[in-house]
């Protein structure tokens, strides 16, 4: 009788652990997916700001070259 109760207790504990483990894995998967989406959004934002930065760098380089060229012609 004692062994049977002990076996039932062990089975119950194993069921609880399996349920907790399943919930944890599901939650971990959900959080990982959400984190991947956030990382993707951050990467997109970085790419957009990088393109904008390159545009302004090119404009600055072009104006600098024009200024150098203008001083060479009128000097």
C-alpha cells in the first residue's frame, strides 16, 4: 500500500514537472519569437538611418569638392 501511494506521488510529481516544462518551453518559444521580431525592427531602423547618413555624407563630400574646385578656379 505504501509503495503504491509512493508510486502515485512520484507519478503526480512527474506529471506536474512535465506540465511546467511544457509551459516553460512554450513561453520561451513565444518570447524568442517576439525578440526576433524586435531585433528585425531594430535592424531595419539601423539600415534606414545608415542610408540617410550615407546620403548626407555624400552631400557633404560633394559640397566640399565643389568648394575646393571653386577656390582653385578663382584663386
